[in-house]
């Protein structure tokens, strides 16, 4: 056990109630299992009650250099929700639903199950955009982070394309609510370096557009023989 990890664990015990920390193998193993074929067992599972606690956990993780992974329903297929470090779950009450503008918008907390959002909207003949096959289980936190899509919504109504706004906590504990212009202006001032780096990354991506084009041509040329062998 590294000294950083020991100090991190001690600090978690000082900060959180015992019933929020799972250290026994059975629960680490079961919470650490998702729908992918990857297997990693977290060293610790933490259940978070509110934003303050999340900020505290982010602070400890930074201080002791410990990676955190959030988990919603764990239906990801590519190992997004597994870790051999710390797995972070939200307690059951992060599930508020608020319908706005006669169902044209809906505000959802990250613990809301996708199907429950649709149930709330159905009297208004509305639904959320993403319609993944796992919608009866998966939760908004995972739906948004994965940019989940589905058989009918395609890319036009996937998560990113139907988001009107989002409240995010960054690893430094700061909160950005894109629906609040004052908060956005403040964030722009306090996170100038991050935004500048993102802008550079965005410009680089645009500049490498030719690579993307080349990549798609390669894919097409690979698909043809596969299709032929299927016939
Ligand atoms: C049978 C089946 C069918 C599926 N069909 C589809 C489909 O049609 N379309 C599709 O797109 N996907 C599909 N999936 C994949 C998966 O179900 C979706 O991507 C789903 O939206 C993931 O949600 P989740 O709640 O399970 O998230 P999780 O798997 O728990 O997490 C997903 C990601 O979100 C992050 N995360 C979770 N909560 C938060 C949070 N509060 N804040 C920040 N990050 C967070 C996690 O770290 C992880 O990276 C399918 C999966 C299965 C098993």
C-alpha cells in the first residue's frame, strides 16, 4: 500500500460516514462489475450524498494523486465504469425530475433512470432524445457522459445534440452551470488556461481534418471485402 493511498484512505474516513465507504471485497467486486468484458476491482467504493461531498472527494483525490471513476448504472460496454482505483457512486436521492416549458425541456439529476424521465414526459407526448436499448436501467450521468444514442435517435437526437445546458463539477471542485451567464462569465475568468488549451486542441482537430478524411476512406476500403465474404 503506497503512503499516498494510506493517507487518502485515512482522509476519506475522516471526511465521510462509514456507511459511505465500501472496503470489503464482496461489495468492491460487485459494484466494480459493469456490462463490459473488462474486470477491474476498485480499491475503494465511495457513495456521495451531495455536491459538497463530491468537491471534498475531488480535493482529496488531487491532494493524494488518486484517480476517481464515476459510475451510474454500469451498463457501459467498453469498460468506462470500471477501475482499480476509487469508484464513485451517487446515493439514491440524486433523482430529481423537473419538467419545463410544457415538456419542451426537462431538468434531470444524474441518478435519474432514462425510462423514468420518459415516463414523466409521456403525458405530454414527449421523450428524451437518446433511446438506447439499455434505457430501462441506465442513468442520466452515464447517458450524458457516454453521449448515448440509440436505434431511432441516431446522431440527430443523441445526448450531446439534445442538451440545452449542463451543470458540471470539474476535478478542481469548481462548478460550471452553462445555463447561468454569470457563472459562465466567472468560469471564463477563473479557467482561462484550461479554455485556451481546449481552444488549441479544437484548432488542432480542425487542422487534422484531412486525416479524418483519410481515415474514413481506409474504413470504406476495409468494409468492402468483409461485405463480399458475407455474401
Ligand atoms: C443491452 C445494452 C444495450 C445498449 N444499447 C445502447 C444503445 O442503443 N446506445 C448507446 O449509446 N449505448 C447503449 N448501451 C451502452 C450503455 O448502456 C449506454 O451508453 C448508457 O447510457 C450508459 O449509462 P450508465 O448509466 O450505465 O452509465 P455507466 O456505464 O455507469 O457510466 C458511463 C460513463 O459515464 C460516466 N459517468 C457516470 N455517471 C457520471 C456522472 N454523474 N458524472 C460524470 N460522469 C459520469 C462513467 O464514468 C462512465 O465513463 C447499451 C448497453 C447494454 C448493456
